[in-house]
């Protein structure tokens, strides 16, 4: 910029030297903060997607163990499930326990049994504070094999794939996350009607991110690695306390997960941004009770379902750090507070088990926690046995 020599005078009338060159003095507009509402919401979405992918894989395997637990012989059957839900990882426990009670296993058995299971999910998170509203769609598919080593022990392995698409706000940002996991699982019968079950998984994630900036979009791809486990203690009442057509059980479950997200660089139509690596730790302890009552009709069996669950979840996120590529000396940071949440959930529903080996299940869940958050979800399950 140019400043004339007569622009500034002292009290005696003497002029200060001006600036005659346009390049002698330049001003640079200060860059905006990196962690605005959109970026903060994307960071939280990555944490939620990591936890969701682990939960999906563990729920699929837990569902399979519920199916085979009461069987004396391992039959070569497949469970193909299509589920439409907001976030209901527990309804499958009731449905699978009921299926084995009324379905007669085939006489033909194999040393190893193969199975497959899939799910579709739709949901929305409302806009609250600096957390923008989000529309979520996710689905998953799992293939596994297992073997009943003895009447009291079962061992298996599975491969799980999940996908999640998230739209933030009014399309301010989008996230596509996919994960692949390998799991080992087992069930041990401690004594009559008492079981210990466990599942351990290793996985990889790929997260594609895009957010709106001035002039267009910035995009980036982030990889991650996961290790997680689920441990369940389940108790079924003694036969003498069972009423005809009624099935009940009590359970406690501990879910643990650890995700390591790699660093990545965001490029596009605005200044490039580097995001440092971060990690996500999660733990959930739940206590639950499942109740079902079945009535036989001409075309099959109709079952009423009821479930209560209470628990505590903890999520710990590491500090998020980032900087502009052309200004690496200025580091921006964002800390997500650790979340300790107490939750309660009630599930009501019914199941139709038809004689042509088709199951149709419908349930309504109400979830509420101590952070003034509640969630109502509708679950529809369709299962065909082969």
C-alpha cells in the first residue's frame, strides 16, 4: 500500500516519511478458526461411526450365539436378516432365542455351520448447541462359520462389513465411513441355563469427508484401526419356574472398544488443512431382562416381546489438533469432553414365526439418558431360514 509523505505530521509541522512502494507494506487477512460448528460435528461423527461399526459387528455375532446356544447339534443353517432401525442392538437377542424354541433343527448336521446376516439402519440426530443436525443411513453384512465343540462349548469366526453415510446440517458436510472386521467368538455353558459368551474383533476403517467452504468443497480421506470386545453373562430361569409359552432371561454385558484414527490432509477449494491423529475409547455396561409370550395359530406362532435395559456408557476422545498447510506454526485444538451417560431402554414388539420358515418382527424402542436425550425407534426385522 502507498502512504503520502504529508499524511502524518508532528506538532511542529514536520511530516513523517511516507510509503511510496505498493510492496513495502502488506496486510494479510487472518484465517478463520478451523474448528467451527461443522468441523466439530464431523469430529463427533467420526467418533460415533467408529463406535457404531464395532457395535454392529458385536451385535451380529451375539445374535448368532443366541441362535445356536440351545442347540445340541450344529445345523447347517443361514440366518439372513434385514433390519430397519434407528439404533436397536438388543432386539435380535429376543427374536433369535424364540426362533430356536419353535424351529426344529434338521437331522442333517455338519461339523461346521455357515451363516450370514445383514442389517439396514436409518436415523437422525437433532440440532443441539454446536452439534448440527445429522441424517444417518447405515447397513452391514456378516458372514461366519462356527462349530459346537461340545454340548457346553461353541467356537466361531466371522467377517463383518459395515457402511455409514451421514449428512450434516443442510448439507454443510458429508461423511462416508466403511469398516471391515474379523471376529472370533465363543460360548461356554458354566452350568445348567447359565452361560458366559465373548466376542473379540479387529477391524479397519476408511472415512471419506467433505465439507462446504467458500468457493466449493474441501475433501479428505482418513484411515483407522480398531480392536474391541463384548463379554456377556446370561442366566435363564430354571425349568420349574417357566410358564408354558413364556421365555425369559437376564443378562449383563460389557462392551469395550478402542479406535485409532490416522492423520489426514483436507484439500479442495479453500486452504488445505492437516488434521492430526486421534483415538476414541468406549465402554458400556448394561443389565437387561427379556420377556416373551407366544401363542400358536394355524399359520405359525405370534410372540409378544418386552425388554428392559439399564446401563452406563463412557466415551473418551483424545485432543483434536489441526493447522493450515501454509501456516503450520499456528496449531488449532479442539477438546471433546468425556461423556459419561446413564441410559434406560424399553422395547415393545411382536414376532410372527410362519410355518414356511419366515420370521417377521416389529418393535418400538424408547431410549432415554441423563443428558436430557431421548430416542424413539421403530425396528422391522425379516428373517428367512434356509
